[in-house]
């Protein structure tokens, strides 16, 4: 699989990376054997980066990765996890918890170091703490060799400017913001490149919105957004294409984004996505679908504290 450089880190990430949130049963109950196999299939097919968090399954994702990666040479893949969010409403970005969280994640996954550590969903807290306490603590852990590169992740787009206007980051991870329906991340690329930051994109399906699969109960899409997305999916189906295929191909089609993180606890899905990534995109169908989605282009929702969202 083609690999692209991640900012100035020196890492080259596969165009598709494996997102392990599904191993934490964030979308559905999983079969353990299937879940473990999906990780191995992803690696076998060329996905060289795995993204997880202690929040996913409240530790379950990291524990299962520890089993799946047990006999895989550590230098054959890159591994990233997060810190600060540990349950639905449990956040702790204190310096003490930074140190504890990294050590616990390393233990769960049976590794000596992380390639990437991200502050997770920082929009839920006072973001000055991230700049003044969390990131300095994480940099100290980085100096100890437990973490190679440091960054932040979250949903609102202005969190990235807020932090980068005040301190340095190696990488950022944005989700749901470079898809068929929402391309706000592309607008931020010049700023991020100016700062020398590696850019990771996640969730090309926008949590199933751009698929034929029922949305999870926690999805915040409005009735108009759901109906419009369904209209686009039906148009694709009439043309013999799964809208999910178009969604994957579209999200891979921007060379400024080092990787697109996508995950499933079903190895057949992983194989399918890699296959789609190697096929040319149907430009005519893409144009038609983007036109259908135009009424909801760049629709987004409020996540975390209102003051941490776009004005």
C-alpha cells in the first residue's frame, strides 16, 4: 500500500490505517476471534498504523490489541493511542494522569513505546489546561522515550488553531471532517502545513452516515442530514456502487492528508476497504453524489463545551 509522510515526523503512514475503536464495541457487540483477526488482516494487507484509545471500550480496545499484536514484530507497525478521555463523561488531562495513562496503555498493549500519543477530545475541557499542563507533561514522557510524537484529536475544527497558536504539535487527528459530506479539514490544511504538523484524517463514513448501515443510536445527524445522505446512498445503489466505496475513495484522494483511519472488527470489511482503495474512483458518480449532498455540505454538530466550538 502507498505510504505518505506524516508532517516532519519521519513516519510514512499507509494511506489506509486501522482504527481500533470497533474493538471496544463502540458500534456493536463483537466476536472476539473476528476482532483479533481483523487486526492481523489489516497488517497483512499493508495498513502500517493502528490508532486506538483507552476510551474505546473503556480499555477493551487496547487489551485486545495487546493480544492481537503479541507475536507481531514491534518494528513492523506504528501504534498510536490517546489520553484524557476515559469514559463518556470522565475526563482527566492532569499531568499526573498523563504519566499514568501512557504507562497503563503500554502495559495493556504489551509494548515499550508508542509512536503517537494524542490528547483525546480536548473540546470537553478548558483547553488552556491542554496547553499549559497536559502537553508539557506529555513532552516529558516523550523525552523518556515512551512516546515518539505528540498531538491532539477532537471534533470541532477550531481546537487545532487554538492549541497551535499557543504551542507546537507534531501531529493532529481530525475525524468526520474530510468526507463526501464535510471537507472542512481541507480548509485548515494550509495553516497546518505552515505549522509543520502531520495531518491524519479519520472516519470517512462519518460514523455510518455515508453507508447503507443503520446509524448508531448516539449519532447526532438531523432528519434532513439523514434523509439527504440516504438519497445519495440510493443514487449510488442505482448505479451499482455502494456509497461506502465512494466515501473511502474520496477520503483517500487528498495527498495532504497522510492517512485515512478506518476500522472494523470484521476482517471481511477490512479486505473490502483495501480493495476499494486500489480501484479508480467513478468521477461522474462522485460529481452527482456531491451535488445531492450539497444542501448539507459542511454540516456539523456541537461537541464538547459550546465555547470550544466554531463561532
